[in-house]
């Protein structure tokens, strides 16, 4: 990277890896970039504080790095990340006051990406008292078993006429599939990629 053009700094555009929404713009020096790569959390160089600043160090709303791309001139970065919460200090999803729930006719589907990220965070931090944490502690066999149990329960409810119970069982199954994907080191986007390939 060419850090000379802006006196040791380069702009870093942060984009949501799941929704493609631009979240914010910050600046990095070489040390901030190294720390971002090493720790997997976006770290900037704060021009006002004159120090390294990891996004979320106070709020807990970290930006978990998925991919780092350099532009053609090697003086700007595009960082695709999964946000652990609102990005802007105002509480907005983005620093441009946009709603980060995806695009298209079904914006609520962006919640699936949020839930997947929360599950990733649970696996990384393993907080006590969390049901998701308990699943990860029990291991892959137990998680896979839960997926099977929820699938059977969904089939049973599908034979009845209670929409509420059917949808709740579908939600349970989807949640446990997301946990299983995370346990296997995969993501819902990997499944979407397979579906897109089949469609094409």
C-alpha cells in the first residue's frame, strides 16, 4: 500500500459483507492495517485522538473483517466486514444514516445476516448464560442432532393447520442451521452461493 500520498494515511471504505451497504469511511496508517489483519477487527488511525482506534472498543460494535481489497492505485482500501451492531456513534446503522437491512423487495431478510453475525460473535466470545454458547460447548454432534430434531418437528407441524406453530418450528430449524454452519466454519452466504450457482 502507498501511504505517502496522504502523509502516512490511506482511506478505508467499510462495506457490510452481507448487504453490500457502505457503512463508513475511516483512515489507516500501516500500523492500523497490520492490527486489522492480525486481529480481524477493523482498526483505524484516529486523526483527532492521534492514536490507533479499534471500531467498537467502547461500544462493543466491532467490525469483523471478512475481506480486505486494495484499489488499482494501492492507496485506498475496501474492507468488507460484518458489523456487530450500529456503526455510527449516533446509533444509526451507517455513518450515512442509512438502514442496513439489505436491498430488494424483502429488506427484512437482512436480519438473517444480522443473526448469523450474532451467532459468529457468540462462538468467538462464548458468553455465559447464552443458549447459543451452550450449543457450541456441547459440540458438533449435539448441534447436528438439534437440526435433525427441529426438522422432524417442522414436518409434524406442516401436517396440521396451525400456521403459528409451523412458522415457529421453521424459525427454530433455521436458527439451528445457522449455528451448525458457524460450527462448521461456514456461513449462510456459502449456501446462497451454492443456490446461485445452481440457478445459473
